[in-house]
């Protein structure tokens, strides 16, 4: 039994190393979150594209919405984490402090449910990809794998689904609408925006002026 457990652990470690190395050169064939979306909604809309094909507007919109310090931090925004902890301690609606690097680790390698195990693994994978992947690669993997609607994953699929055009051709406003749904992609829809989504859209548009792509 001990030998079997040891062998399983060894296989898991090897597979993880191979996955991290492969992720340096290619997008994931499929993720746990994508499988969940396929099972729940009966569809999987995605279209992996290269970083240079995504267009600057959608990159700026996502960075403005999710992680304005992305190019300067080491994978963790400790100030944002501290603010999230204080906010959650007040009994308000739970707020996350995850960076794009952490979200990439979760979306590519892990699952969505909250647990200390997943957060621990998320921190481990975040450190690894920040060490062995470039910022452009992390952002590309994120923008190709993130859930952006019911069964819709990645900026290219979202651009086609919501606006019938390539992500390269999105206007600032259209890109901001796509980034606005990140808070709850299963609930929010740019085609039928709630009051909250309109406010989020306006805020993102303003914040995009502060974003400089590296």
C-alpha cells in the first residue's frame, strides 16, 4: 500500500511538472472549470488566440477591472488581500483579493470552490508560474481560459458571443462591458446589464486611462 501511495504521489508530481512546462508554450487543452461549464450549460464556446491577437482595449479593460498592479507585483497583491480580509470581517458580501496570476493558477490548474486546500495549492502554482512564465504568457493564459458567460470562455469567444466581432476590434466600451461581467459571469450579461453592471462598466472605462501595457 505504501509503495502504491508513493507511486501515485510521484505520478501526480510528474504530471504537475509537465503541465507547468507545457503551459509555458501552449494553452490548456481543457480546464476543470470549462468541463463544469460544458456539463452545466451543454456548450463550450472558446477560441484560443495569441497574446498579440487580443487587442489592447480588452487587455486594458481586464487589467483595470481585475489587477492594476499586475506588471509590478510578484503574483500577490498583499495590500489588496489585507483590504479584502478587513472587508469580509465586517460581514459584508465576500470580496476576493486575488491577482490575475492567482486567478490564472486557479483557472488553469485547479477548481473554483473555496477551501483552504485550494487556496494553498493556488499560492503554490502562482509562485511557480510567476517564476517560470513571463507576464505576457500569464496574461495570455488568463484571457484565454477565464469564464466570461454561461459556457463562454476567453476574450475571443466573449467578443464573438456578445458583439459578433474579434477581440482585436473591440471598442473601449465593448471591452469594458466584457471585463465588467468577471464579477459573476454566470449571472451578468452585457446585452441586458443590471444597474450594478452599468456602474462597473463606467468605473472600468475611467480606470482604463491609468493602464499602460508592457
